[in-house]
């Protein structure tokens, strides 16, 4: 019975672990950042919702998203994408899991863009790092950390 249960669980939706509501609870600014501390602090508490059928980021709902996990060597990923060591944000593992978000941006045609990039987060977050049950994304020189709240 235990073996059957394990097989059923392991064959389920691999993205189930990210489904739910997440909230930005802290950030770490890179040495060069386009966001001020005041702007970064203003994003604390921002909620993201991920489900099989939709994503909500910054109050914008996108239906029929696609998700893809891939593994990367942490040192290479941080050097190529951010020109900094993985230890900058306390990543200790050699291999990290990247979550790529696929959204149909054509569905944003009627979307009224905000004045600032931070008001349009959904357009600027193509991937997140899934590490120790947190999601981490990089935006304008700042790493933001999300924890699951529901």
C-alpha cells in the first residue's frame, strides 16, 4: 500500500508545490540597483497566486499559464544572469531549480500599464528560483523572496 501511494504521489502534478498564494516578505539589493530602498520596501507584502489555471501578479490575472522546472548549476546561473556569486543570496546548494513562467502576453493587450515598472511586475518576471520552499525573483537589481501563505 505504501509503495502504491508513493507512486501515485510522484506521478502527480510536479507544479503542485507552487500552487497557492505567495507573499514578498524580504528583499536583498544587489550592489547596483535601479530600485531605491523605499521602492523595494513598497513591494513587501505584494501577493502572487499560482494555480494550474491562472497566475495573479500585481493584481493582474493571466489565464492558462505554463510552468517549466529546470535545474541549473547555481554558480553558473548566478554568474551568467547576475554577475555575482550564489552566496550573495545565501544559496548553498550546487544545483538549483528554476521555475520558468510562460504567459501569453497578447492577453495583456487591454491591460493598462502603470507608470512605473514596479506596477507591471507580471511583464518582468519570466523566471523564479525555487529554493528551500521559497520563490526568489530578481527585479531591477533586487532579489525578492516570497513565502507561501496559503
